[in-house]
C-alpha cells in the first residue's frame, strides 16, 4: 500500500494520540515531543483502542486492561498483552502526518 495522508499535526497535540482510518485500517497516531508515530490501533491483548489510551512519555496504556506499549517500537512494556503491536513508518510534510502502510 502507498503512503497516505492521515491527519494534520495540529490535530494531534504533543503528548496525545488519536485514532484515524487509513487504507481500511484503524491506526493510532501519536505525537511525542513533536515526533509522530503510528501503530495498529488494536491492542494485542483483546483489541482495545490504543489511540484512546493514556500517553505516559513514550508509552501508551491500553484503556481496556492496562497493557503498556512502547509507542516508537510497538514492543510490550507491561501485561496482560504479550505480543507487540504493528508499527508503521511516519513522515510529516506540510504539517500533515503521512503513514506508509506498506510496512507494518
């Protein structure tokens, strides 16, 4: 899949996440100190919406059961999830976040 525009940077303030739809996928897009990241929106535990989770530094905490994931790598930092979440390469052009759905 190609690189797709998903959301304006101004709509994802630093320290927050947002759920977006792109290429038939639900993604969680985060802005951590001005650097943007994209993960699959589904927690690998039971599918909780990571884009609605609480951001703590570079970690997102699933709002359903508290699994913790590294936003930059998708790696599990705390249970109950055991598998990492897919990540996608992000670029920012002209104030818009673009996600490469060909990787993930």
